[in-house]
C-alpha cells in the first residue's frame, strides 16, 4: 500500500516533468517559427514540394491547410494540440514526417549512447579499487587521469582520439557509419568523460563505506577480503554511484550532439545540428523533444534502480 | 585450563603520550566485568587492545593472555595482525555502540546473521539460514503475532535501537565467539530497552563465555553485577565486586561517579513559583507521523524560569513536540502562541550530539567570532559566560573534536546563551555525556533558570533525571498522552 503509493508519486513526478518539457519545447519552437523572417507558408511549401515546384498556389493551399492565416493565439493552441497527439509535422527540408525521421536517428543514437555507457562502466571498478586503498598510488594516479580527461571538452577529446587511432595508427575509420568500427571512436569519446566522473564518484563512495560503522562491524564479526567487499562494500557504494548517473545523463545527451557532429554519425544529435543550420524548425522541435524526454526517461530508470538497491528508499526487492 | 582472559600491565601510548597506564585485569567465565569511566578515561582503548583494533599510531605494551579450554594460552599482543584478525568473530566478538549504525542498511537482519554461518563458519546456505533464524529466536527476535514483513526479514531502519542491539548479539552468538566485548551497548537507549539489553547480556554471560562491558551507564553496571572496574585518565582506580563498589566505593572519584547518577542527585530546591506569567502556550496540539498519532489535543503552558520536561520512550514524539513549540515544525492541529515581543532568536536549542552541532573544521574561537559579528555581543560578555560555565578560554583555540563532549556541550550552551534566549530547548542534551559531565551541565541549566528567568524545555527519556529537574512534566506514551 505504502510502497505502491510511493511509486505513484515517483511516476507522477516524472510524468509531470515530461509534460513540462514538451510544453516548453513546443512553445519555444512555435515562437522560433514565427520570429524567422519571411512567410512561413512559403517556407513550408518549399520544403514539401521542393523549391522548383513551389508556387504561390502551393503556398496558399499550405496556408489554408495549416491555418496560418488565423490569429497567433489560435495557431499556438493548435500547435500544442498537435503536439499532445504526437503529431510533430513534416520536415521543411525533406518533406517527410518528423516521426519517421526520428525513429531511424533515435535508433542510431541509442546504440551510441548504450555503447558509451557500457564502456564507461570500466571507470567504476577502477574507482572501487582506488577507494579500497584510498591515498595509494592507484588512487592518486586515477584522480589525475580523471581530472585530465574530464577537463577536456568532448569535441577536443574526439579530435584527439581521431588523430591517434585513425590518422596515426590507422586502426579505425575517422568518421561515418555502417559497422561497429564506426561506432567505436564516438562511443569511446563519450565514455572517457563519463568514466572519469563515475570513477571518482565510486572511489569516494567506496572510501566512505570503508570508514562506516557497519563495514568495521562486518570485519569484527569475522568477514574478510573479497567476501567483505562484495557483501558490504559494493551495494552500499553503488547507491551514490547509480544516483549520480542521473547527473551524467546531461553529459551524455550533450555529448551525443557534439560527438555525432564531429564523427558524422547519423544520429539524433547530428540531425538536430543540421536542422538548426537549415532552420528546419519542426525537425528542431522533434529532436529537442526526443532528447528532453530521453533525459526524463533515464532519470525514471535511475529512480527505479536506486529504489531497488536501497531498501530505505521504499522500493521492493 | 578453563576459559579466561588475563590482562597484565597493559599500557597504551600514542608516541610519547601515555593514554592507558599499567592496567591488570582478569576475566573469568560466569563473572561479567564492567569498566566504568568518563569519556577519555581509556576504557575503550583497553577493549580495542584486546580486540587488536587500536587506531593507527597507538601502541599497546604489556601482555594479554587468552586461555581457551583445551588449548595452550596465547599472548595476543605478540601475535601478527593477520592471526589476530583471524580471531575476530570466531573467538572475540565485539558488540558495537549504536548498533543501528553498525548494521548494513541494505541487508535484512536475517541475511546479516546468516552470512556469519555461511561465510565465517562455512555452512551451506540452507543450514545457515535455519541457524540464523534460531539465533534471532534466541534473542527474542521473532514474531509474537504474524507481522508483515516478519522481524527477521526487516531492514535495520525498520527496527528499534534495542532490537538492533539484539541483532548484534545474535551475530556474536552465530560466530560463537567466547569472549564478548560490549562497547557502550546501551548508549542512546531508553530505560525499557536498556533493561532488555542488560538481560540479554546476562543470559550470554551465563554460559561458557567471558563478558567485558564498557559503559558510563551506572544502571547497566548494577544490573550486570559481577566485577566493576573504575577508570579515569588512563588509570584503573579500583576493581571490586559490583555490590561493594556501588554501596561503598573506596576511591573519591568512584564516589563522585556514583553521586552523578541522576537517581542519587540531591533534590533540587524548586526556584520557580507560579507567578501567572506566560512565555509560550501550546493549544490543542496534534501531530501525526507515518499514519500514527504521536499526540493529540495537547495543552501546555511555559512560564519564565520554569523547567518543563517532555519524557517518554524512544520514538514517542518528544523531540517533535519540542520542535513544534519552538516553531521548527508545524503542528497538524492546534497552535503555538508566543507572548508578545518573543522573537524566534530568543528560542534556542541544545542538540543531542554536540560534535555534530559544530562546524568540524573551524576552531571554536572562529565560530564565536562569526557569531559576534552577526549578533554583536562584547568580548567581556563571552569571557564572563565562559567562566560561569567553567570553561577555560584557551579551549577556544581548539577544534570541536579536540575537547570533551561535556566541554563541547557547555560551549554549545554558551553559544545559545549569548543570544539571550528566554526559552531553551535541551533535546537529550546530556544523554551522550558521562554522568559527571551530565550532572555538571544539568546543574548549570537549573541555576541559569533560577538566575535569569530562563524557561527550560527538557526533552529526556531518563525518568530519574526528569524527576530531579522538572517543575512540570509532560509524559508522552506510545498511545495517548498524560499531562
């Protein structure tokens, strides 16, 4: 009873967040569409039928169809209503429905995000070992490395990796899409930044657990070595590490945009940058909305994971 | 040879500083040994020297002979660290202080007892599980009525402090350690829970086991009986049969320690008389927490100079009521009416754990300087107050962790008094102090009420202390209220 209502609160909170994200993105894009110079009907017609086939009649029929002659407030309401029905409109560049485009790109981006997340998990054992021997050479070495890596913005890191693995060593393709080799460099770029922070957070978590009264007591009751760490160290240290992944999601989503552009990887971030350059506002709306909702979803999953690990947060296990 | 532990000429040093000086003691089966003393007396160090868990930088000298039945006696201090740690759990069992912090928060208590059988003794999962349930049953942790989740499958945060202490005892039973070392086992527990822990410890000691308890709780020492040693400043002042020590202590300090037990305090002359004045009034106060009613329809009036105690067992809502009266928490029903001109700043609070009420990396002087800049009292006021509270000004140059709990609580009192409060809430303010420090702080509080017309709101689970101090008592119970 208590538990289900707790879950209800969490789900409701995240659902509200999702609605808020959609409302904000929709409103901003609406304002953007109407503040661009020129006639929106013309722009849309040109997008749909190609600049050559575009005529005044075509623009007029688009105007009629989309109600562009109506008062602004009415159009705004209509735009939000469409959004509520998951109708994202058509791209101004390709003329195809936004939803179709997003499906393909989102798939590519999810692969990239997943690959970098998996690679970044390597930072956690490093942090745990460093934390178990806090103050040792591994601890200090990994700290220097983590600070160095995290201080580099993803675009610099990406270029460095490209220079090393593609140009100097020739092991991996510098850019493009199609095979797992193409995925590796962009994923590694993102993973290094993520791993740097995960490493430090798990190091601090582990060091703190080792100082705790329950860890000391577990030693005094006769547990030793790996058994001790596995039974009383890891789960407790995981609580802050998992919670922190929620913060890392910002880095991940921001990184996807930058990294996809550098490596010409046809994901949603790449699409967003191109849509911005081409002033394809519906496409911008679609991509930004997807990334925003992805962020909400990641945080929901992390909430669930935290509750599963830590009984004090009221989850079921 | 039967089971025994002999400490011979034990000294503990940190560099050149002698922390414990030449202590000799013998522990035998069937006779519990209790070390009494204030914080800093070195009693915990003795226990850690036996265990082999002294902090880095401390060295133990002398000999500690452990005699297990049917084995040659071994001298513990001479064993290498790995061999000493191999004794943990299997031979030496340490009961932690504040066990609710010492149990893993993410495992059920059954899992935590089971792992001792499984990981330490090498039993199969099924056997270990059954034995863990037996251990819990033996310390009376089982369900009298069917509850959901059953006690064994609960997490530590779902249990009371006394239940957590019994879980710790069940773990010691599970590992089968023949030497039981109990480190302040009743710290922070109310009387009912303290009695149940004392009974459990006695039951443990009745078998073929040694029991060494470290405490400053005189009631616990009395209940355990056996032999009592009194420690002060790293020295063992006397070791005597419990009855004899409690009735006719030989040493002056032992006498002072016994006098400091609230049950033996001289009866306070009430300084307060009902003048009809009023500082604060609670009308029809109710509070619910987690669907449970803590109190409802409570009326309460506080007058200048009056000492009001809120008392009751752990978890009954004492602190919550205090915080509502101070305006730190809202009441669910009813209202708190302050007399006109009474500002929030004139309502001050003393907290239970002095170290957590101070910024750990700031010297006390820095803290008082900041307070002075904000509230503008004179240096002289501070100096007079420190003298009144029996605090040497040189203590100000230290960090909070570098002075004793009793001194730090008096610093907290000075900090509150500088703001010229008219009402002070002391929330279990002396429950973590040793009896001598406790009496000192309480006497001061009583005097201040008489001298300055300060109203004192005392939150305490200690009935004896409440009976000695309070002009007015509010007793909260698990169900309902008697005022």
